[in-house]
C-alpha cells in the first residue's frame, strides 16, 4: 500500500502494473463499508486485469480501510469522494483511465465523470442501476445499526447485513454512519444524460438494492446493461462472467 494526501485525508492505494510492463490504467472505486482489498483484490479483479495487460489501481475511500477517517457528514458527499479519485490519477500522472465502481463506488464514478470528464475514458457501474437516479430505499436504519452498541438489537434486515459486513471488515462504524448520511446523493436525469463515455452497467439478477441496469442505460447516450445471472448485491462483484464482460468491454473501448 502507498499513501497520498488530498483534501485533509491520507488515502491508501494500491497500484499494480501487469507483468508485461505498461498497461492501460483502470481505476477501481469500492462500495460502502468495503475496502480496496475486499472489493477488488480478494475477488480477483487485480489478477484478472493484470493478466489481461491492464494497470490495476484502487484506493480506500475516505472513512474506509486504511485511509483516514472523519465523523463529519459533510466530508462524504459523492462529489468530494470523486475528487479523491481525480486527485489520485493526478498524483500518479495519469491523464485518462478506465473507471470502474461498485455500488457506492459506481455513484462516485458517475460524479467523477461529470466533474472531470477528460480523465474518464470509460465507465463500469457495478451493483447500481437506475437506483443511482431513483434511490435505493431507506438506508437510515443502516446508520442506526452501525451505531448500535449491541448488533442483536437491530431488527432491520439490511441494517443487520451491513452491520455484520462492517464488523467483518473491522471498519470504523462511526465514520461509516457519517458517510451513509450524505454519500447517497442522487443524480438528476439531466446529469446522467450528460455522461457520454462508453458505459457498462452490471447488476445481479438477484440484487434488491441497485435497481434496473436497463432503465439506467436507457437514460444514457452510450451505455449498455449486463445482467449478472443468479447474483445478489454482495456476491455479484466477484462473478466470473462480470469480469469476462468487463475485459471484453475494455477491449472494445481501448484508450
């Protein structure tokens, strides 16, 4: 792991070139309560990308993993979190990259494409479809579950699931509670239609969080949907058919 500083945060990142040498860069942005390792290293994305000749880059979002934490909700807007991704590309001297995000990371990727379109060559939205525009349900109980002293007192099923995930990843639950309050900002349809980069939207067929990938693709000028068969929100990220389709998408849209 390496670190760089931006906007008052020390952000941890991993940058791996393929064995063949210089490869086109892929910046990966993980989901809520996750880390670069949980989303991208453990499920085999770094290996898949490096084996295919790509430079794999991922960082721990502010408030997550080895990056520094804040308990101020205002620090976790998607625009500010997207600025961390842009700053990392600048730090590494990368002018343009493929950008892939999962769940919250997909939302951050969309904000990055809007704020710094010249840096974003293509987009992959994983685990988040039209929920990026319409919303992904009531997540306030998740913040309560994260802050509960005793997780057994949580009756909300999604709250229990994310509390268990946060405990599994040994996350700072107070930082996550602040993050979830502001990171769910929706994109207006007028904004989503301005994202012109080639975009792949991949959501599991059993995902009850992300919303339809087809409906989001229909709003965008250059997007296509991919259904990750038989996968829910938690398991879709490591699916082998998802990896295969992403590699095909990058081959179709080289830098």
